[in-house]
C-alpha cells in the first residue's frame, strides 16, 4: 500500500496518508490563492480513517464561497497548513506541497477557473473544469 507523509516546515506537525486519494483538485479561488501564496492551490483528499495526524495543530475556520465552513489546521510554530476539513465533505484534504516530494497524483478537477490567472494552463487528462 502507498503511504505519503505531509509535514509543516519545522516537522512538528505531520499527516500520514494511506492509499490513494479519492480526489485531487486544483483551486483558483481567491482564498486558496491567499492561503497558498501562489496562483492556485493543489490539494488531495483522503477518505475518513486514512489520515493519521501527529503533533500539535492550531485551527482556523473560514466560510467558503458556497457558505460551507472549512477548518484549516496548521503548525503553531512555523505556520504551514498541513491539512484541512470541509464541513459536509468526506475525508481530509492535504495541500500537495506539504508532501515535499515529486510524483504526486495529477489533478482530476480544476475549480474556479473564472479566477484562473491567464498564464496558468492545467493540462491533466482527464480533467473536469468547473467555473
């Protein structure tokens, strides 16, 4: 079975993921751009019971564009978001960059493309595109 471990920059907070993710998404919403400090965020979601968290996390809750609360869990020492959970959505999401490796699964969905930077081109195949 495949295992991947995500961590914060200082290594205090980790999330060990078992198996393959159930969903891999690139998001171009303004909140994800702000959170990631990039032109988009790239996140994978694992089913309940397939993510084991170690260390101490601090949580921040924000309400998404559709009115759904999202709880971001980050390291209180270095500030890196290691995982998050969306109310009403199954599983735990991990920002792909937190794995600190190459060879991550390609996205199958890209969302908020109406806010995508004009120079970004997501070329995964197959790829669902949501405005």
